[in-house]
C-alpha cells in the first residue's frame, strides 16, 4: 500500500497485535474478511472503557491491518456507530509502533467526529497526524473537515478553520482553496462562495477546477453565462466538467433548448458529453413535462458510446414519479436490474416520497420489504419517510420493526429516527418499548435528544418507575452536555471550540 509504511527490524520484539499486522500485510491474501470486520465492529458497538476495548481486540484474534481498519471505520460511518469507541479504536491502532493509518482511515475518522460535532477531537487527530505523517492530510481531508464545520457554523468560522490548515497540510495551495470553495457552494450559499473567492483569490492561483466549482454553484443561467464568459476572457479553456455545469443550470431552469445547444457545441469542440451531461438532460426534460422523451435519452445515449448508470436511471424514474406514472417508474427500475444495475437507496426514496405524500402505508411497507430482500440498506431519508408515515398512522409494530432492523443491520440515523419514534411511543403510552429503544440507542453510543428524554421522564414519573428513570438519567449523563446533536440542529457553534486547540 502506497499510504502504508511498515518498517521491521529482525532484532525487535513485537507485541502480538503488531506481529499479526505484519503477517497479514505480507501475505498476498491479506485482505480482511467480512467476519473479521463484523467481529471488530461488534466490539466497538459495546459500551466499554478504553482498557476493555484493548482487551477485547487482543483476545479477538483478528489481524488489525490497514485494510481491516479501513473497512471497520467505513462500517461505523455508514452505520452511525459509536464515535467515541471508533476514535478509541483509531488511536489504539495508530499508536502501535511504526504503524501508519491510511488516508482513507484518517478522512473517515474525521467525518465520523465531525458528524457528531466532536470538533475538539477532530483537531486533536489532525495535530497528531501532522507530527506522525503529515502527507496523510490532503485537500480531501480539508473538505471533509470543513464540510462538517460549515453545517453548524458561520462562514467566518468556516474560513477561520480553513486558515488553521495552513499549519497542518504539506502544501497550503490552490487545491486546498478549491476545497473551501466547494464546501461553501454545498453547505452555504453561492454568494458566500463568491465573496470568499474574491477576498482570498490573491493568495492563491485559481485554476480550471476553481472556476468549475464556482460555476457549478450558480442557480440562474444569467449568472452562469456571465461567469463562463469571464473564464474565457481570463484564458481558461472549458472542459467537459465546465460544459456539464452549464447544461445542469439550464436544465434546472427549464431551458432545455439551451442545454441541447451546449451539447452541440461540445461535440463541435471534440468534447464528448458524458453520463453526467445526459443525466442533467433527462432531469431537465422531466421538469418540462416530457418524461417519455427523457426515457428515450437512455436509449439514444448508448448510440454515442455512453451508457446510463444508476443516477441516469434514477433521473428518469424521478420524472415518472413526479408525473404519478408509477407503472412506468417501476418498469424503469426493472430495466435497471436487467442491465446489471442494482437500484440504490436513492431509487427507492423516489417511491417512498410519493407514498409518503399520498399517505399510502401499504405500498410503503411493501416497498420496504422489497428493498430489504434485495439487500439494499435504507438511507436516513428512507427511514424518515417510513417512520413519519408510521407516526401519522400510529403503527407501532411497523415502527418497532424498522427500528429493530436499524439496530441489527446498522443503517440510518438513530438520532433523527428516534425523535419521531419516541414521539409515537410516548403519545400511545408505550413506556416499556420506549425504554428499550432508548437503551438500545445508548448502547450504540448515540445520545437521544433532550426533548425525547424529557417525554420519557414524565411518563416514568407518572408510572412511579423511579429506578428505571435513575438508570436512564445516568446513561444520559455519560454523554455530557453537547457531544451529539441531531443532523438538522440549528444550534450555533461557539467559536472558541474551533480555535481553542493549538496547532
């Protein structure tokens, strides 16, 4: 592995885990098995102290290779696992003699911490990495960290955090600047990105990627056209990404004719439209009420040697869902499978949205069963469509089935789903079920919201379940005041939390 360096010495005595690591990486078949990943993930899912975690890892017999660490952290990320346990695991494996984490492990760990609003720990990990292997901190790392900060902090605080990377990254260059701009375009507003661009562009040398990032953020075709001309005046030659940005903004503004003209210009300049180009066209045709013509694009694009992917099919399916032609939408989903493309969570969410707004519980439940049978784990959005529908129709059994699947298979956001679930259970006086779900959530290292806790607390006081209430209160106290916040939290972040850690 290019990012992993393991230096051995014949005369040195290694502890068992390091020897296991060496053997696993030197063998050609050293990739971690699913069983090993599951074993370590279950260890991290148990609420235990640092000492017990190390003992459990030592006694597991699992080789703690880079490949395994990558896969375990990826599992924690997508399963919304315990961030504190994940950090303990990351630090323990990283502190072994002459061991180096991969860039993937670092970025994934930082994403997990940022999602949990553990920004102090984020900076600690970055500082430790700086002194051990600074090359692991890349522009992608910058974007991972800034994206999570920008979700809950102001533009000023995001820029201040960006400046802190000057002492962390090997090269504080245009690529890092582009990471900041991309973050602002995605998490803030285009006006914010434009203002930051003009205030900082003299410190960097903007390149084609810089302009493509900014071009992709415009919402109106007039602004995009003006910026496109500015690019040309500066001698920047557009590429397929540049043209795709123009096609996308035209399609989103229902100016499909202009989008087709851009495609013609691309071919005249020997720039072949790619699947992203056609996906935008498909979406644009749906917005102007032409879902059938959009479906034809799926066939026509293959004539130019460009084959539709899942995103292209999803765009076409979305068109039929908007038109309430679910038969045609299901037909396209079957066509995906016949082409070897598995429908993903986004595909299913298109249908879940329709069923949610039409209050169609039976169709939602059937689709959920089909999704699970196909081995496609629901996303947080899928879970929210379902749990809100169950809440609306007071379907406790279905809600608990969804929750148990989330706990068992590790998908969706426990924080967001639990708020709705606890509302349902408390409204119907299901105190036993609420307590069980509460404890399951805590065991996963996720803090229930204060609102949910207060609702359960009131019911327990009325039911004279003082011992159970004391237990839940102690469980909540473990998390402290503000370690975990919901994804949609609007709370402002104290600037001192972002500035307190030394670089």
